[in-house]
């Protein structure tokens, strides 16, 4: 479960990105595991879908996840 601190100076997308990155680095999220759909996670966290998409895009750029249209995001090795 992700924790969002709305009073933090750190943007929400970065909070999501950092928590998922740590989960991947520590093995909490394993290679091949799918990330929650952006719409699902946004609804769970009561935030905008673009915020989640920005976090996932940062993970993609840094090579932590891969993406295939229609298949979502998957943790990479």
C-alpha cells in the first residue's frame, strides 16, 4: 500500500515513484509483477490519473518497469 502525504513538499507523483522504486529495489515487487492499472491506483489514492501516469513514466524512463499498450506496466530485472 502506498502512503501519500498531501502536506509534503514532494509532489504526489514523486512520492508514488519513490515508493514503487524502493519496493522494486528491495524485492517487495518482483520481476514480472504487474503494477496496478493507473486508473485503479488513482481511484484508490483519490488522486488524478495523470499523477499516477507521471510516476509510472519516470519508472519506465529509469528502466524499473516496461510497458506494452493494453498490457500495463511490468517490473523489469
